[in-house]
C-alpha cells in the first residue's frame, strides 16, 4: 500500500508536468481540482479503514492539506499563471521531494502485526510527568528542576493487588522501546512503569505536550564509547559512565519513591492503589539495564532485577592501577542477564570472569545468564518490529526479530512470576 501510494502521487505529478510541456500551459486549476479530490479520497480511505490512521500519516495529511489550501487560492483567481519550463521543473522537483518526505514515516515505521498477549487481563495505559524538586536538571543550562515522564501499563477493571515492575530504557532509547514487554506483563497481572529519562532518551513528550530530544553531547559521547576505540581513556570512560549511572539511578529512585507515595495516598488513581509495594521488580535495556541492576543492589524493597543486554556499570566502584575495581559484595537479589551472542562471547573471550556482569553473577545469591544466538543489541527491544530500517541501521543480529522479542518477553514474565508472585525458582534454559 505504501509503494502504491507513492507511485500514484508521483504519476499524477508526472502526468501534469508532461501535459504542461505539451500544451505550454500550467493547468493549475485542473491540478487544484485533482489536489482537492486527493484530500477527499484520503479522508475516505482513512474513514473506511483502508488506511489505518496513525502518526505515520501525519506528514502526508499536512502535505495534502497545504496543497489543497493552495489549490483553493488558485481556483478563486480568474487568471492563470504564465507557463515557464524552468518554473515547471523547479515545481516538479520540489513536489517530488515533499512527497518522499511526507511518506518517509510510512517506510521507516511500517505497520506490523503486534505480538499476541498471553495474559487474561485487558491492558490500560496512563502517563504522568513528575518534577523532582530536590534535583537540578544537569542538561537544562538553568536552574530547572529534573522533570521525568513515566508511562504505565496495567490491568484494566480489577481490584486486585499486582507486583510493580519499573523499566529503564537504553541510551537514546525511549519509554516505549519495549511496548510488547510491558503489555505482556500487564496482561498477566503486573503494573509496569517505564521511565523516559529526559535528555538521555531519543525523545520524551511530557503530559503538557512538550517535546525534549536527546542531548547532543550525551549522544556523541555514548556513540564514541560504544565504538570501543582502543585509544579511549579507560579512566575517562569510567568517570563518564559514573555520571550517567548517578543520573539514571537518581531518576529511578525518584520515580519509585513517588509511586510508593501514591500507593499510600487515599485520594489517588485506581491503579496506584492496586500496586503491591512488597513485590517490586526492575528491568532495563543496555544503560537502563545497568541502572536497574544498580537499583536492585541499593534498595531493600527490590525483589528481582533483569538486565537486557547491558553492562552492569554499577558494579564498578573505583579505578586503580589502570583498571576498574568491581564490587566484591554478593549481589543481593535474584538477577537475570539476557545477552546478545556477540556481547556474551566477546566479554568471555576478552575479559572473562572479571567482566562486570559475570563477576556479579558469580557472586549473586541467585543468577541466570541466557544467551540468544544470532541476536544483536536491539533485538531485545521492539524496534526491529516497529522500524526494520532503523533497527538494521543501528544494529541487529541475524536472529528472527519476532522470535527473539517473543522469547524475551516470555523469559521476563517467567522470571518475574517466579520471584514476584510464586516465590519459586523459574525453569529457564541458558540458550536460545
């Protein structure tokens, strides 16, 4: 359908361009009628469900509205514009560029079949923006306090108590990066809070509609560190990631404390009252996984932690003699590490048991390491389903994306069921 839409729009422009050359007339009024008809037809296709309305069509709609408004102006005038081959060519090139731009979201984010939910609960969502008045936002350049937007997925129409799971996205990820994971948990009786780490996220949109994009200095530094350049200063990396971890863990602490305070509030939204404060799990992807694991170590009210293909940077407690010093204290709660194959293999080959995650797992009271063969870093998010083009550009493995995220969600649910609901060790295999 996307290709057909592109072809039809390009054909219309090509036909009018050719007609103008052959007749040496602009035919603006005839084209105006066609433009108005296209907008009308677009509305019919959306209304009838042929085009399923979503953000993907916003840019196309804006283009159709703009050209229709111009067409109305042309049709209201008595005189036509004089024909000029040069102007015709410029108009054609400009219009083709606008068509490609307006259809870009349809190709970057094609429709896909959402993963089926295994649970019996219908899922509702909610969104809140909370301000931490105890902290200045280090990215604001002023005295602005740290503002965080949190999205919730929770069982609808129920008065039961449910475990709470708090999610932290990866570096320049976003709060909806693991939408299918959140929905799967919520459908099985969990309340999930996903934090948008302002300026660390690719974008956040707060409850007032304010858009905040990723901080460019953070993006640049994170990209450099992820490139694993041999000339990088290891101590500089240690100090930089410590700053990131401080921001992330403070964000998570603030959100957790705010949620628990809402649970105690008698005048509160219904789903806050459904949270069981004695059953809390944390999970994150990449840098978010590192933050989740560290919160699991620091807070006594966390019962289980999951790291989705992240390095447990919080285990690094110092830097001496040219290398990091790792925390020798046993990791205090059940820990699950899910690895992409290259992450697990390279960490074993290059660092061995002194790698942050392996060091922590070997000293945890209970730990699981699961490796997905052929998986890449972003296969543990929904991005390969949501935008295959972007995912391939940023890095995924040869594994089937749907298979990987489906099994990831099942593992996450099984692990949390074991430690947040049924108080029993889950049965999980070590390789997929």
